[in-house]
């Protein structure tokens, strides 16, 4: 999300990616880690070996026993603060601060090997590790990894492997396959992301005796519909000039007249392709961004710039709807989706996404249903089963503005087995995978939550 850190998302150059992902999946089978992404270029990585060998992306992994979590590509870092399952991480101390490379979650032994982190400390289920990284020049940014712990009982349902998924792309959009799970933004844990994605919401040769196999790639039954022209259903976009500049990792806060606080977050939770996104904000309900994100081989979600409001486990019955207006460039070679990312319950086990405009992306999981909510038809995509995972609603007709009946979506996910009754964050922004290496503009206007 941003807590979007995504969000679990991968897309483009399909045939090559599929072959590579399947090959890696076969090579990693029996690890004891099941990965939702074949990309190992993510900043947060996990290994089953103290020498950090055979490491994979932490985000989207399924683990048990002792693991070794560390930060990749850390040459220009001065320190790393690690947080575990901390929604209010900005207000709480980290579980560990490491000021010397290599940056290991559990610390580094005198011989240079990583110390293990015992996942038995955590309950079975989904958890998040967030790393706040400080560069040598003093600037900071974050990465997060959302993973699933399973140390006992029956083996849970496998997490889909989005990188090994093929998708038929819309005729006017670039070809791209990508699950999404966005990392949570601002004060929430994560987005993404929970890459996405994914997703997405927002994602694995060892001696470990407890080994599980990498899940087979999911089959995409229906291509994301993005060929229709966007339909405007509310106030047209405003024009923002002379606004506040928010660079990647920055945060700006604005208060509406009624007193509720909204945050704009330039949440480059992944950004392993080296792109750049800058936000110009005139207000929480009038801002735009220009992103220059290069084409990259793993096609993961790089960033989720968004406006959001934080809640402290507020009852879902309190939140009614959200007004929105956003437009994307719909550019040749671009891959992105504009979406709500809502984190339900007290942790990161339930992520609800509502995609209002999709340009060449694919949600995490598989299509399980089609529903009509608020007069719009949505494909329902699901990653995980039972009480948890990611449920994404993909609008079959792109929406550039309108009033989103959030309460109806809350009821629908509860009818699908989710037992959550509260939320702690509602986001609206864009998951950017690729702008084809050119600066492209996205506008966001008229946002407000009715509660």
C-alpha cells in the first residue's frame, strides 16, 4: 500500500519472465520458503543460511523456524532501523538499529555471518518487517516485507506466485503481469505494498529439515479489462500550481475544515528499478505527481504515492464512503493501477483493494467472482483463503471520479469469510510499475472520506 508497500506485484516481457520464474521456482523447491516473487533484487531479503546464500525476496514469502533477514544493496547506507508488526512505527522505537553493514535483523556474528531470527516468537499468520534506511547523506526511505509464518498445524493454502503468471493484456495497454499488494503508508506498517503486490495488496539448497514446496503458479482465467474509456462521475479535476514539493519518502499533512487529518505520502516502498517520483501538493484533495520509472525485468510495483487517513481500529460501520477523482496518463508502455488500499483489522492479515482504473496490471491471486457494487461491475480477485489474505475489486469500466460506497465492500468481504470489524487505514493512490522511462503525470483531486 503503505502499508504499500508493495504491492507483491510483477508484470511485463511476459514470456521471458514466465520461463525465468518457473525455473527459479523449481530450483528453490524444498527450501522451506515459498515466494510470491522470483525477483531477488528487493531491499529486504530472507535466507535460510547464516551466510545469506540462496536469499530471496522477503515480501510474499512463507517461512518457518529460524530465518536470516537482511538488507540487500546496502553500500550507501549509514544505518537501518528494523520494526516488526508496528502500525505506529513512526512513534515507537525499532526492535533493532544496525549501524554497520551487513544490516541483519537479528544482528551479525563476529565471523560476519548473520544471526538467526526465530519465527517461533511470532504467531502463525501474516507479519510485517519494515526497515527504515538512512543513507550516508542523511536522507531516509523505507522498505517493508510482508510474510507468512507457519510453524505448526496443517500446511496452509499456498501463496500464489505472481511472477509465473501470464496475462492477456488490454489491446490499448502494455502487456503486463503483476499481482499487487501495496505497502501501508505513513504511520501504518506495511506498500508495497503489501509488492504489491501481491498485490496487495500488496513477494523463496538448505539443510533445514522442515521444507515446503514452492506453490505452482496460479492460472489467470480472465484478463483485466482496461479497454473501455474512463468514465467521469463526479467533479472534474482541479489544477494545482505552486504547491508543496514532496520528494520520495517525504510526508505532508493537511487538515480539512471539519478537523479530520489526511496524509499525502510519497511511498516508494520498493523502487528497485531506480526511478524517481515527485509529488506537488496544494492540499490533501488537490495534488499531482510526476513519475519517471524505467522498464525493469521483474516488473514489480515500485511506488504507491497516495493520500490516506489513519484510524485506530475504528469500527467499519462508521465509515460509509469516499469521494475520489484521479486521472492517469494512459501512456504507451506504461503500467500502473489507481486504487484504494484499505487495511482491515489490527494487523496486516486483511488487505482490501478497489481498483478504479487499471492500465496493464493484474491483481494478486485469481478471479473468483463478479459483483456489482454502487452501479459498477467489478471482478473479484483473491489471494489467500478463509479469514485473511488480499481481496481486490477490479472495476470493469475505468472510473476517474465518483463516490465509492466503502461500506458495501466491507459487507462483501465479510460475506466472503473475513471476520474483521475494524480498519486502521484507508488509502487512495497509484501503484506505478513502469512509465516507460519517461516522466508522466498523475492527478488526484476531490478526495474525502465520509465517516
